[in-house]
């Protein structure tokens, strides 16, 4: 693949804290390699700003391998950028060409208040997990891996749901700022396994109640969440969450039939 360099115009959201009004600032970056990742391009911009005696742009990152879910940027109107099932840190600059203008914002949701610039507070997700995304375990010796036979289809579906990295792209993409895809993934991967049975009567109810308490919007089945999810979490999980919730509320027990 041919390597090339480019000059870009960046319009980046700057905001001191959640109480600040914030606004876009325009930056020029030059000599960006097509083989850089999007975050490496931001590293170059921040080095440039520091050299000029200016404050760098705050953005979240950790593993830079598409695992941690921290690289939450809303790029040209899309969560994590234009590549399908890709986090921001996996997006490479070969997607762009010389002279392009790129607009970068933080996630937009009342439940994700801006900490600074492109960094948002996603502790609301942590509180939803604390409300029910756990299992009761025997803290003695480890149970043999084959002691609990699990149907392959359910094991595969549970594994697919557990792939959710909690980045919040589903919330950012949804016009209602709904967290249903995230919550449904966390409920599904436990509901499909026998280890999740002890809390099954209360898990969905508690997590949905916490989701509502955090101020997330309602799901209206638009599908933008699935389309923008970097891990391809399926909308089928939302249907499962609804069944779990109905079973929890009206029967006082798990649904049994997933």
C-alpha cells in the first residue's frame, strides 16, 4: 500500500469542564502520514500545541488496541469514525486525503457529562453494572471447566454479548441517548449461562432501573447502536433483555426460554 502525507484541518470540541459552555476550535496539522492511527495524529497535534505554548487537547485512551473502549470520539458525525466495527484507536489516517476537514466531538449524552474537551464521564455504566451485572460465586476451589455443560449455541451467543467493551458508542449514536444495547449485552451474557441464574430474578430489573436513574433515553429500535458498535453487538440482545425484564417483573423468576 502506498504511503503518503497530508495536511488536514481539524475542528475539535474544547470544553474546560461540564459547567463550561465549550465550543469548536480549528487547528491545522501538516505532514500526517497515511499510516498513522487517528490517535497518533492527535498526538502530533498535541505535541504541536505544547511546542507553541498552548494547552493540549484532552482525550481518553489506554490500550490503543480496540480493547479498553476508552478512545471515544465522535468523528464527522459518527461514533469512532467511518470504519465499520472499529474503535477510534484502530482507525487509520489512510481513510482521509490531503486537505480534508475533520470534525471531532465528545459523546453527546446527559448521562455522559464532559470532564474536559473530548473526555466524558462514563461512570454511569459502572453503576449500571454494580446494580446487577455480577454473579454469585463459590470462593473456594475453582470449578472444573467441564463441570457445567453449556449448549454451544448459548455459549457462542453469551461470548458474543460479552464482547461489549462499554465504550458508549451505542449511546452516542442513538438520537435518544439510550443505553439499551450496552445493558442488554451485559444482561445477555450472564442470562445465557447457568452461572448467571442466582441473580436472574432481579438482574434485568435492577440494571434497567439504574439505567433510567442515570438519565439515559428510551430505546425506539432505530438500530443506530448496532450499526456503530465497534464489537458488532446485536439488537437481538435488546429483545432478550426485554424478555428477562418481563420475566423478572411479572413472574418473579427467570424466563427459562431464551
